[in-house]
C-alpha cells in the first residue's frame, strides 16, 4: 500500500503538519479558523478527537470494494457540509457516535483488517484528516497493510489532500452538484463545484484511473459517485462533462438512483419527491454521450 512505502519519518512529518492545521482550522474547504486543539468547534462541530459512529464490514458499497469479505467502513460523525436531503442525518447532522483517541481509531483499522475486509473505507473523513493520519501512523506500526479508501463529499481543501499524497490508495468523491449556487443553498457549501473540481483533479493526479486486481478488487485509483436528484438539481450534465474533459474518459463513475426525500428535503418542493425512471435514464445517457467508458449503476 502507498502508506507502507512512506518512511516513518515522512509519515510522522505529515501527521505533525496535519495536526498544526487544527490550531487555526483550515482542514476542509469551510476554513473555519477555530482552534480545535483547544476544543473550539467550527462548522463540523468536531474538536480535537474524531467522533466515530460505527465501523465494520459493509456489503452495500461498489462490488470492486466489497469483494467477498466486505469493505471495512468507518463512519465519521458530523460533516463539513449540511445537505438538506442527507440520508445519514443521524450521523452527519446530529453526531451519533463517540470520540475516539488516535490509539482507539488505529485499533478499529486493525480490527477491520483482522476480520478480512479488503480495505479501510473512511466515510465522510475530510474534517478528520489530522486524526486519521495520527491513527494511521500507529496502525502502520502494528501491521496495517490494506488499501485506504477516502470516501468524501468532495468539499476538500487542496493543502489537506496534498498531505494525503502517497497515503490514500483509492479516492471516492461523491460529486453532488454541478454548480456553486446549488451547493451553497442546499448544502451550506459555498463555491461547491469549484472546490470539488479542484479536489477531484488533485485526487486523480495522485492516484490516476482505477486499478482492479485479478480478484476484481480495486487497489488504487479514482472512483466517482454521483447521486441523481429530482428536477436535475444536481446538474448531472456539468459533472459528466467535467469528468470526461478534465479528468479521464476511463473514470469509474457510479451513477446512483437511490435518492429519497430525507432529513429536511420535504421543506423544499424541488427535493420533495423521488426521481423518476426517466430522470435516471437521462443521467445515464448524458454520461454515455460524453464518452465515459466505465459507468456503473
């Protein structure tokens, strides 16, 4: 794994630099400038320690992550976005979970490896990158050697992503909106699409297109998720155009149809219904029109 190739000194340097970001927090694109080392809390409501909701083998992820033994998911509580239609609002909005020290989080990573998971899948990790790196350093010393998946909403800061270069094996951003204003209005994420495009370019620079081994398991590269929203609120065409023209026609894209009006969605008429089969077929047609070669449904 990439992180196994880093020297202990380099990994330690990354941990130190990441923890420094917490003192005037610019870990994610919200750039709250609070001192999380002293317990101050910004948009993500997370202080010095990560809050973990749950962990274990997950069989609902993409086949190339799940394999025969599951993807080893770790769900981080809270989030650096506030999607009005969040389908995990108990975790992302209400913070269901408990704080964990670096040693405890390292133990979780090692437990997932021990039970046979094909990877460690970090779900909603971008506000907890310093804590993740701190735990990873301990886990590596104790034998962690399975791929690290960074499963994010895409609102990531470039300096933080650069600290993950050579550490994360698989990046899996969910590009939610194809314009900035929608991200601001429906997710409290100013400049969302601008930020996400820069982030995905950096992710692809680091890991390239997805590589799948002879078992059918992803070992390195970029995977992109996109949830189709009703009334084309997600601007699917803009997202597929970006992937095709600025990333790679070989990008692994999972176009998802499981939207339902969760959390506060029914307060917004445009979000108050499920998508139609016609809307979903249209999203697939758009992706194919742009020549994307690996479209998963």
